[in-house]
C-alpha cells in the first residue's frame, strides 16, 4: 500500500470502534473495550483489538479518549498515586510476600475488592483530552506527523464536522511497513 494514500483508506469506522459516554462508570465502559480488544482466535484472546475508547457526550460528540493506561491507573491507583495509595499497595505487597496459601487468597481478594470499588469511577473523571483530529481526505503523512507531535496512538477522523472513525498508530505502522513489502 503506497504511503500516498489518504487517512480515509485506513480509518476504522466509528461503528467498529468502542465508545462510551462521559457519565458512564468504568464498570460500564471497560466491557465495551474488552469485547473489541479480545478477538477470539483459536480459543485465545489476541492483541489485535483496539486499545482506546472514544468518549462521547449526550449529543454524540467526541469529548475525550479513554486509554488502557488511564483505565488501569484508575482501577489500580497505586500505579500513579500519591503516598497514601502507595502505602496501601505496599501493605498488599507485604501480604503477598509473607503469605502462606490461606493468606494469599485473602490478599488477592483485597486487590479484587479495590478494583471493583474503583470501577465506579466516572469516565469523565479520568478521560484524556483529545489532542488532535484529522480530516478523512488528509494524507497519511499528515496523520503520522500529528500523532508523533502530540504523542498519541489514536487520531479521531472527521468528514467536515462529523466524526466518522479513527486512525490508529498500528494502522499507520502497517502502511509504512507495506512500503517495505513492495
């Protein structure tokens, strides 16, 4: 596939991409992403799926993006949190280190309970700002440049003012890799 193609040629249509609403909880949003991420192939969950969720308002307008990283940081806050969450995490780590078989189950249950509790976090509280958009008829080079300048992995694609899909970093990589196959 020549690199002279347009963004339109590579975009993932909005109908095939995970989306959620600003007032949804992570408990509601995460299964939408998981469904599209886990494309079952020979009984295994592959890594072929999408890694972001588009966040829409009630008018179906794009207002943010939810990434794997933002979801994990919200569900397991000690990864990015302050001293209080790190201490809570340390207590669990110590429990794992000192655990015998019975205590290990209790430590795991505590982790599970925390993830479940944090799943009530609202999408609007952790969504990322949209840091760039592109028109469907733009050149792929423009999309690559925009993604790398803004350090993003997904770029919303518009036709005039209407959101029609996204182009992902992986789509652009494959277009570049195809040049080497020619």
